[in-house]
C-alpha cells in the first residue's frame, strides 16, 4: 500500500481513482476502462513532477522521513557483496540501531557502518527508530579501528533523527561516545565516505558523517537540530517547524553551497520511495566513483584533507 505524505493528497486521489477503475474492470471483464485509467495515470505523472519540482525545506524533511524510503539494510543487501555483520562494543551490549561489518563494494573490500531505522512496528522498536545509544557509537569506533588497522575504506550510511536522549544512554556516556566516534572519523588513515540517505540529525549523525566526502541524496536533510526542536527553542512553538526548516538550511542543495556536502545524488521523480531500486543504484554508482577517487590518495593526505574540510567550514557560502 502506497504511503502518501500530506502534500501528496491530490496525487493520492488521482492514483486512487485509476486503481478503482482497474479494480472494477478486473471484477467485470466486459468493462473497458483502460483508456480512462491511462489518462488518469498521465495526469498523476504530471502532478508528481510538479509537486517535486521545487520542494520547500519542510516538505524535504517529510520526504527524508518517508517510511518507505530504502534504509541502511536495504542498501547493504543491494550494493555490497559478502557482507559479514559484526556486533557489540565489547563493553556493554550490541546496539541494533547501528549495523556494520565487512563487505565488498564491487571488488574492493570495505567496512560499512550505518543507522538502521527498521521498516515495520516490530523492527522500528527493535532498532530504536535509528537512534543510537553509546554502545552503538562505541561499536562504530571498534569497526573503524579495525578498518584502519587492515587498510579498509569506510562507508557510513547515515539515517537518524539523532542520538537517543534517554536516561540510560546519558548514564553510559552518550556525549563522550559521540565525541570519540567523531574523533575517530578524523583520525583514520583510510578513505571515509559518508552518505546521508534520509535524516542526518545532530551529533548522532556527525559521529558517522565526518568523512572525506559527504554524499547526500537529493531529498535528504542534515542539520544540527530537528525543525520541531529548533521551533520549540526559538519560538516556544513546535508548529513553527516550517519556518525553522527554512532557517536551518538543512537541504542537500543548501549544504552543497555551504561546502558541507560534496555531492548531491539525484533521486527518482517522487523521491527514493517511489523507485527504491533506482535510488539504491544511483547511490552505488556515486560510491564507486568517489571511492575510486579517494583510493588514489596516500593515508596522510586523506587525514590532512579531511581535517581541512571541517576546519574550512563556514568560509564558503556565507553570502548565499
């Protein structure tokens, strides 16, 4: 069943009518409705292009959070061969919001790490909706250290509303774990590519996304705080999230101008959720191109370039 966002309701009506006509035709073989249904399909296709032609930042937030977008597990299953999951932080527990392990991208052995949100009620609860606890970040640190030791490029797939803010997480050192994960990203002497596949929320995302190259899907978002959280702080009103989304400059297009993102990966018309296979393949091509570029660099150059990228932030796009 197709999940429609609030601004897609007119589209839902047209596509619903086309499906109703075809359902009637299946029930009564004498009915010929294909021409009328095809006309509705054409109208829906035009409307879909118009709706996604110039999305506002808030609408991009809605698309980035769409429950039918492909998640980390989908990308790993489709793009990587010989994936061997690695679990646990060797200290407290295994955090199911973070998945990672050894794999191959094409013929290149890599370490892949990412946030996994889950795709139904059971798995979303199991994965804590992609919100990692300290043990998740410590697991990521362990995998990054292993990759660095064996000279394996690191690929991170970022999709989280933010780190989990629960009492237990704070007691186990959430902020320290995030800081150390970010520090480890800056230290590794192997290529580190980060892809924002949905939401890049606050420090929970930065801990995985301090890479040599940041790739963002066209309708993904990356911000220091959610629009709702920003609105609650600035205006004491979470309903001001549309204004907050504009002010945060959280879209892939804005972040490319600011120098935070390096590449924007085009999504199928209607977003990655409309054609998951095409979206995943586009990410795969971008990863292969970027990895081939970074593999030409020496370890010291990778570390130097990565540090320079983040030290230079703020000097680009200020007049935009």
